[in-house]
C-alpha cells in the first residue's frame, strides 16, 4: 500500500511539512509516482516515522536518528551506537542542568536586589542600572550561557 504526503502525515500525526522535510534529508525514502510525479510512501515509511518520533522522545537529534537508521540498513546493529549516544547525552544534560541551576540562583539573587532599586534613566553612560549593578567579580567567575529552545548553547 502506498500513501501520499498528506495521508502519511495524517496517519502518523505529523505535519505535511515534517514528512516533506524528512524525505528531503533522507530519513524517509519515498518513490515517485510515474504518472503525476507525487511522492509516495510505504508501510516502511510509517515504521520509520514511528521510530523517529520515539527516538526524538528520548532526545536524539535528526542527524543521530539518520545515522542510526543508516547503520541498521547496512545490517549492523545500531544498539551500541544508541547506548553511546544516550550516555553522552546524559552526561551533557547533567552538566547543563548544573549550569541552569546556577543561572537560576543568579537570576533569583538579582531579582531580590532589584526589587529595592529604583528604575534608572539612561544618561549616555548607563544602559540599564539593574544589570550594571551586578558585581564584576561575579561576572568573571561565570561562563556565559544562552540556551536555545533545542537546549543547545548558542
């Protein structure tokens, strides 16, 4: 049985754009309908989409998922790779979590201090008195951390 983009998207509860993107980057392997040129997808693509969603649930990136699928398609067990990747991710998540906890503490301390401070008016030498009130020694002890929605440092 074959499915068009919209049918596969509906069946797997993803958007049509997601199906098209996954096909574009090689996570799905659609065929082309010789008559109309539309992409058609198979039952295997349904299984792949289900696998992709499960892997994403565990935090694997699309690049990692593609590598796992490719290894499986070559006849090699991807399980050692899957274990290694999640062990690395657990380590980095713990480090990031510690940084986020530290950042949270700094933010809470700053807010407590700022509650009693008056609003400053920029005078050409100052941008925001609240942020500028943070001690230089505290700044030098920290590495800047900006985290995207995806959880990656920017």
